[in-house]
């Protein structure tokens, strides 16, 4: 009997120190949030698709198979993001207040501790200071997964990001992490960004839409066109999608609209669009952030867009919905 108690107690101690071998997990508690749900996905292949985390009594848990270290991103109900850095056999604890999500702390691994320190540093910083701190963070920690996330958030997907500085920082991380496929993808994206900059041409591509119809660059040529990214779990991108559908309905054949869905399920994407009767095209190859179309159009995030004129040249990138509408009125009326 004593031996059984000893084994049970040892098991509890081992579980409290980490997740199961070959798995990564986290548990957390948020004040001022009793019930709800989060979305979670991986930017670098820890697991495929998007998962849902249920919150009961302010508490939540999550576990996933994990063969290599990687990055998970939690999408909270207000659509803000929180990175969690995963390691095989490890677990972390998340704690904070739902009304102050920027102050969340994640404990349990060095990578998450590193990110905690960066978040505290930028908590009250001005935008220029945040950029400065982010660059210094990457230079000081090029070997870390946290630096890859900081690079993407503050130098790749940020509005008016300095692409030359982004390339220099990406190369520094690449030197420290030569086998990181996510960094290689960022560098390819930066190369594509140069080709698809203002004045660049529509890239040559061929794919199928969510209904199996062929879609290619030929569908965009000779028309004013808008290509954009969206996902069911991102509010801003869904809003952009709905606005573009209305514009497609208004302008008809004079306008071509192509949406690249970053959802993991084509069936889910079709369900979301079941009431759409416009001629807008939607592609969902179920590869999420590994979709080759993102690289071809030099997209690095959700809710990005590019506006082409009828001659197939890039006019603008990453406009707000109101700005797109204003531009189209000038181009098509």
C-alpha cells in the first residue's frame, strides 16, 4: 500500500513538472472571464489547423503532440494574440486578467520567460520605442523562437514596416537558426515583397477555388482587382471580406475579388460563405500560413490586401476597407 501511495505521489510530481513525453501543454486561469472559448493555432507546424480551447470558471487547459519546439498563438475573444512557445515534454502556466491581456504572464520555459520580459519592456513604450526595443531584442536573442515571433509581428506584418531592416534582422536569426524553416519562409516572403511592391505585376499562379473551379492570374488581368487574406477566427479580416463582397456585387464584372482563406478546413470555409451570391472568388488550400499563394502575393499575415489596376500593376497594398472603397470609386466610376 505504501509503495502504491509512493508511485501515485511521484506521478503527480512528474506531471506537475511537465507534460507527457512527446506532448506540450498549458493550463491557465484568467480573472474576469468565467466562460468562453479561445482559438489556438501554430505558426510553424507544432500541429495542423486551428483548435478551440474551452474556458470554464476562468480556467482552461490544452495539450498537443509536440515533436519539436515551436510557436502556438492563442486568439482571445477580443481577437488579440498571445504567443506561447512549445517544447516537447514541457508544460506552462498562463495567468492574468482578461481585462488586461497585454499583461499576461506565461511561466514554465525559458522562451516564454524571455517573451514575458519583452512584453513588460514595451508595455508603456511609444510605437517608435517598441520598434527600437524589438530590434534590440532580436539582436540580443537571435537563437530564440521568441525573436522569430517578434520579427514577424513588428517587422513583417506591421504597417509601414522597414523591409530592409526586416531583412537584416531575419538574416541574423537565420545565421543563429540555419535549420528553422519558418525563418526561411520569412526570407522568401521578403524577396517576394520586392517583386510584388507598388508598380509590380500580378504574379503568375494557378489554383482551385473552394468549389473546385480553376482560378489563375488570368481571372485578374484586364480588370481592377483586389486580392486579400482572411480567416474565420479573425474579426478584421472577416469585416474586410464582407465589405469586398458588397463592392463585388456593386461593380460586377468590372471588378475581380480574390480571397485567400487561411482557415484549416475548406468545408468550414464553404459553410461561412454559403449565403454569398457574388462573383468573388475564394481559395482555401488548407495550408494556412504555408499556402504558396501567400508567398506569391507577398502576404505575411491575416487581413492583408493588394489592389491591382486593369493593367495588372500593383497600385496599393494593405489599405483599410474605406480606402479600398474610395480607390475603387475613382478607378471604376
